[in-house]
C-alpha cells in the first residue's frame, strides 16, 4: 500500500536525529503534531516524551487512540499520566485554578476516544482493551466486537461479551464468516442474537470457506442463493459451488457460468454445464443478451440497409428465440410421454412383485398360526397329563377312612369316597351295601 506524502515525510524524519531536525522543522500545529501521532502509533515512547517536553502544543486524543490500536500499552499508560503542558507557576490564582481544572479534565476525559478500545479490539490487543476498561471512561462502540470478530480474535470477542455492554451488530458474523473464522461464527450464533445478513454467505462463498458456508446454511438459515454461487464460481471454488448448487433455492442463471468462464475456471464451468437447469439458463440468457446487443446495432444500421433487409434480420432473431422456446416445449412434452410409457411398461412387473409379496406374507401368517396352534396343543396335553398324574398320586396317598391303611388297591363310591378293597369286601360280606361315610350305595 502506497504512503501519502505526509506519511512518507514522517517516516523519513523518524529515522533521523530528533534534536537536529526539530530545530529547523519545528511547527507545533502541523509537522510536530503529526510526528507525535507517528511516535505514539509506532510505540516510540522516548521520542514521544522528548517531543512533549521540548515542543510547544499539547497532545490530542489521536496519540492514545493510535497507540491503543497498535497495542502499545506502555505508550497508552504514559499518555494517561502525562502532565498538562500549560504552566501554572507564573499565573494568577484565578488562572492557576482554571489551569488545574483544565489539567484534571485532560487527564480524565480528554486523552482518547472510543476509537482507542475499538482499535485495540480490532487488532486483538486484549491487554490494552482490559487496561482501557479499567482505567478510562470512554468505553467503546459496537465496532469493537464487530471488528474483533471480523479479524478472528475470539478471546477479545468473548471478553467484550462478558464485560462490556455495547454488544455487536450483524456485521460481526458477516465479517467473521467472510474471513473463514468458523469458531467465532458459531460462538456468536450461540451467545448473541444479532444474527447475520446475506453478505455472510456471499463473502464466505466468494473466499472458498466451505465449512463456514455449510454452517451458515444449516444453522443460520442462510440460503444458497445465485449471488453466493456466482461469487464462488467467479473465484473458482468448485467444492463450494457443488455444495451450494446441491442446496440452491433459486432458479439458475447464466451469471455463475459467465463469471467462472471469464476468470478461466473451466472445471467450474464444466460442472455447471452438466446440469440441465444451468445449461438451459445459460443458453437462453446468452441468446437474450446477444439479441439485446444486436437489435440496437440493426436499428442504427437501418439507415444504411433497405427496409426489407432490416426486417429480415430482425425476424431471424425473433424466429431463433421462438425456436429455443419451441425446442424446450418439445423436450418437455417428449420427456413426459416417455415417463408415461415407462410407467405403463413397468406396471405389470411391479404389480406381479407386489402380489407375490402379499402372497408370501399371507403364507407366512398361516404357517405361523398353524405352528402356534400345534405348540399350544402340545403344551395343553402335557399340562393335562401332569395334572392327572398329580391327582392320582394325591389319591393314592390318602389312607382308607375305615382301617386307616394305605394301599394301591382301592375302590371309590359314587359319592367320591375311597376305601381299600379289603374294607369294601368286608362290608359286603356283612351285607352292608351303603357307604359308611355318607350312606350312599357302593359302586364296587
């Protein structure tokens, strides 16, 4: 970057002997004032102190603003304590009182502006930002966080968020996205509510920051616009172009192809021309541009051509444009017809596949039901046998109510009482035919 004439002069004299050039260049309101600002910006504290002691004219806010912007904390601290140049020893008491108030005002509020903290934040000088926050009252503006974010100074952004109340604007995410600082973008999205503008997506795409583009599209609802695709294509960022093209929300135009072609990014051009929408838009827009450019030429030349030749040329252009429209309509109609024909041809096969699937499912359901019934019958039979065996075992274990003896040979009456066969025989031999327990007849 070229320097202005005044900056070149300051740079020239900054390397020379200070005392020597000050003797013939002394001008407290022009050159010397500029040299003080130069020394403050570049951290040359000793030269600045000499100028302050030996050159008339007080310091301005630009010295501390410049020193803070460039991170020269030692200069900032000295300027904060630097004495007021006006002398009070030889003046009247009234003048001395006025001068004391001027000195107090100079030390408290006249030494810098909000540009000091804004500039320090912009360049990532967190130590200077903290010092100004603690020792000065000027504070900062939203530019502090905006510019810190733009330059990727995450520590400054987070500190300002936690310790200052100015906040930021959408320019914070816009700037961070433009320069590829994904961490700053994601942090601002999670902790701030300002959001961003479409410039974030366009600039991130233009600079080829694919991950930032993805984050903006996914998390900040930034659309893949034609402007973003064109910006990426113009700079040859093929991965970004591919992502935006897969997610674009607008109709294609010729702009992206034209920009990529103009700048020699042929791989991007080839990618875009492979897609029907882009190719058709490019062909149609190119023809419209060429037609718009040629018609005025024909009109200007009408005085040199006979009327029939002029109208023939114009009709040729119009017929060519209509031919493009007719071709597009024909292609659309043929495409629809072919799709319908394919559906008709495929319908029997699809129907057969569906019917076979249904039959297989029905057969499987029947088989499952049959197996379930068989298993249930087996379980029921097994359970029945177990219950019968349990009952028989229990019956065999009960003693005869007459002799109280257990025996495998027993008789059961109609009433359900069981006696041993010996007691039943004995009862019958005596002529007893009734159950001795309930007086019902014996069955055996």
